[in-house]
C-alpha cells in the first residue's frame, strides 16, 4: 500500500529542480539497536519494517539502467537486514561506489563482529554517527555506553585501514547538535574532533560531516514537547542562504523507502511527501525514467538544508 502523503502547498521555500541523477539512497528498514533522541526516522530495536528481496533486486536493475555512481544505504542500522551482505556484494559487482551510513555501535553487538571486515573487503565508504567527541554528550543523545562502544568500533575500523592515508578505505564521521541550534563551522569542528580522538584514543578518520537536526519525527516530537518548534523553525528560516540551493543533495539523489517508494530526499520520505508532480512513485516504475530537470517537492523542513553553512548527507554545503 502506498504511504499517506503530506502536502507542502503552504511552504514559501524556493522552488528547485533536479540535475543529473548520480546517487541512489536506500533505507533498508527501521530496525536499529539504538533509539536516538534526534532520529528523524524513529528507528529502534522494536521496529519490524524491512525491505523485501524483490525491491532490492529492482534497485540493482535501476542502478544498471540509470548508470548510478553511488549506492548510499541507510536505516535504522542497515547491517541488521538479513540480506545486507548479499545486496552489497551484488551492487559492488555492478561497479557502483558503496556507502554505508553506519551506527558504529552495531559492530559491538553480538553476531555483528563480521561488519568491519566485510565493509573493508568490499571497500565500502563508512559514514559513522558520532554526534560529539565527549562521552556525556553522546550518551545523552544516544544512550548510556554508546560513546564507549562507538570508540571501540572506530578503533576496529582503523585497524583494518579505515581512515588511514592511502588505504582506499574512507571513514567519515557525522555530528549533530545536541540542542536546537545550527552546527558550528564544519572545518573547525573537524579539526577539534581529529585532535581529540587521536590524542585520547588513537583514532583517525577522513572527514567530519556536520548535519542540522531536521524538525521531523522523533526530533520534532522533542521540540514540540519542549515548546521550541517555533523557535527552531525561525532559526532555520532566518539563517537561509540562497546560494546553498545549488548544492542541496536532492538535485542528484533519490531516496527509496523500505517498501520501494521513491522520494526526493530522505527527509521527504519520513514526511511521506511524494515526488513533485505525482505520477509513478515506486522504484519499479522508474527504472528507465529521466529525472533531469524534474521539479523537487519542498516544504518548510527544507530550510534545515539551506540554513547557515548548509546541511546535506555529505555534510556542510559551503
């Protein structure tokens, strides 16, 4: 069944259109070993939504037909999907660059010891969540003990070559603010992360991505509970920078949910906002579709991507 949709008719966010499609982002399901307060997906250990094999097979057909350059898998914890390894192997055979949005604590869970070696063997770019470099802040957002488990997991990735110069194994970290505020300058914070993690734990990594928290799902519930939604939305609107529109991720990416429905971005997916213009919305109906020049569905939450230095799946925009 097609998901219910959310209207964006009242937004004053500027209209934007697609460039060439190069990235397929797939949410393999909402199952996760954590239930973080900032999670716009509302993932957690009790979620049962997982992508079926037919949709994964369609995605492989789509990658080949559209000459997709990057497969970006997310969740939940995508590694918890029983077909994760098979799917990633098949995609690698198509010559696509693989990215795994990894909650590093999964590596410390029983039965997931295989994760680091598998990712290294298939040269998967790892994008690991670490919303701060201090234990108190991380555990406050993600749960007790998460910081220690994250450090142990990152050290295991480093031991296999991740983040090491000339290894070909890319390790990027992700920062989210703990409060309703914009992220600090990415370059400055990256240097702080690198210095602290290297000095204290011997950890190295390639880049830090700073992401603004989106006023969606669990984070939106927190803002409403604390009566700060209006304040946060005003912050995003007032910090809007039109030059960020040229670099927002939705220009070259589509997002696929666990059922196979297609959206302009991961955030629109969580709001059940279909592709602009309606029409076919399931991946199997779009295998040969030309996305270039198509309008992008926008809403007030899009200000989260254009505020300040900008925010995308690849970090700051400028």
